[in-house]
C-alpha cells in the first residue's frame, strides 16, 4: 500500500500504521524524511491532519509540523527538483498548512501565494480557506479574476463566512478594484448564504454599471433559490423594480427617437448618409439588446418579490414568439402583481403600442420625448460602454460639434472600443470645424 501511486491510499496506509506505532510522531517523521517525495507528502498530510487528536502531544505535534514544513520547503529550494515534483510538494505543503492551522505557519502560505505555478497558488487558496485567518482575505479577493485560481479563491472566501463580507463590499465599491474582480464579488457574497449576504447585496442594487447590477441581481436570485428561508426586503426590491421599469421605458423612448431620426435622415441624400445610417443602425441594435437585458433584470427582481419559478415561467412566456404563451403570461402577471407594479409592467409586457408606453412615461414617470441632441446626450450619460461607443461613433458620422465637450469628458480608461470611437470622432469633429 505504501508504494501505491495514489496519494490518498498512501496517506491512509501511513495513518493506519502510525496509529499502531509506539512513537507515532517519530514514525511519521521517518517518512517525512524519505527519499520518495510521494511518501514525504503523505506523511506530512497525515501528521497535520492528526494534530489535536492525541491529548498531551499537542506541543510535540506542533513543533514537528513546523520544523518539517520548513525543512521540506528548504529542501525544495536547495535541490531544485523537476516541475512535477515541485508543484506536487508545494501544493501538498499548502494543504498540510491548511489542515494544521498553526498561526506560525501562515507566513509560508503567504510565500506560496506568490508562486509561479497556478496549481500551487490554488492550493494556497484552499489552505487559506481552511485556516480562515483574516490576513488572507484581501489576497483571495485579488485572485478572483485569475485564471485557474478564481474558483478556489471563491470557495475559500465563502468558507470565511460573514467575516469576509466587509472586505468584499469594500472592494466592490472601490473604483481601483479591477472590474473582473468586482463582477465576481456578488457571487462570492451569495455563496456565503446568510441574511447579511441578502442585506448587503440588496444595498448594492443601485450600481450604475449595468452588468455589475445584473451580477448582483443574479446573485440574489441564487440566494433565493439556495436559501429559501432568508428574508428579502420587499419594499426595497419593489423600488428597484420600478427603477428598472423607468429605465426600460426611458431607453425605449430613446430607441423610438433614433428610429424616427433615422427615417427622417433617409429622406435626404448626401455623400455621408450611408455611413450615418450604418452608425445609427449599430446604435439601434445595441439599444435593442440593452432593452432585452433590462427586461431580464425586471423579471429577476420580480422573482425576489414573488414566487421565483412563477416569474421565470412568466418571463419565458413574454419573450416567446408564440402569441398564446405571451397572452397567458400577461394575464398571469395581471392577476398576481400588486397594483403599484402592475401599472408599469403590464404596459411593457403586453406589447402595447409605443404611444401608450410614451403616455405612461409622460404621466407617471416624468419622461419626455427627446430630440436628436437630447437623445445623444442621454446615451452618453449611460454607464454601458457599448452604448457610449456607439453614440460617440454616430456623433462622429453626424459631425455634431456641439457634443465635443461631452465626449472629452468620457472616462475612456483602458477600454479600447470606447477609446477608438473617441479618437475617430474627435478627428471627425476637428475636420468639421475646419471646413
């Protein structure tokens, strides 16, 4: 059994033998010093996992684990084994440190987090999740968008429970936090699965970044499904549903304006008209996609306020191309929704005429019909980079010099799509100015 290739079998065999030995610690230390690195790893895991199980031997165990961990890492440094052995040993040393939970070993885990091999970093993340020392939380958050490691970082942070939530929320709200990390944080908070998870995610529903907001709503949906006994603030959820409805109708208003403007421009003809029409068509397509996303957010939020499965089925009916399914979904919503929500949602989902929706916008949401300039300015204020880029590109084709200051104020940052659109448009506006 001790010569088996499977590490688990080796560890089980060592555990069986060492529990029957007269000097258990000395028995394992003998194998930790073995020339076969698989045996060294198995013995260290066995020693770490048995810590605290034998009364009166705690100090002896701790001393042995600390000394052998340091020795094994120094041996790897001096002998420079091949990559397979190096990754194997470092990964299992990280696992053993996590099992032992000896604070003096934490610095070694910090060093393993810096390793060049992602397998070792992943093992360090798992070890940190076992130890659950606050000093590892920020390190794990920083790994949430790292390939081959992010899943282990997510699970480790979730293992910390509520003590990780303040740091997660702080990173979520910091502008300096990488966007890839921010987008994963709501999922991690949801994995913790406590009432505090629900409350802090509900507080974050007002994020202007639409994709981040979607991740927050999706994470709340996951909590609702996985932890049905947790409580949701119906008043707060309803407020955000109404905000999403307002955004939907406002965006539909802008889309309608773009369609009308496009038709008016088609009546004239000049050398730039085809380029303008193409730019407007791309913007209209982006607007239609954002409306679809908006509608999904509305129904995911409804799933937090009402029965989740019912709202999912209603959504599938609304987006179906089958008229009878759409009609049944509208009727169901008309019967189930509270009056405060029904007056906004029903006009949206029953495929009412645009004039009816615009009337809702005017009378209940204080939204007015926009002209070309207002339409473009409204789109530039959107947090969605694709909408901003499409709008900037259209402004360039239209050569609307009046929007130069608005474009210069956009935070292009590292986004190449928006940056390229801005560069193109500024050249177009300069040309128009020189004419």
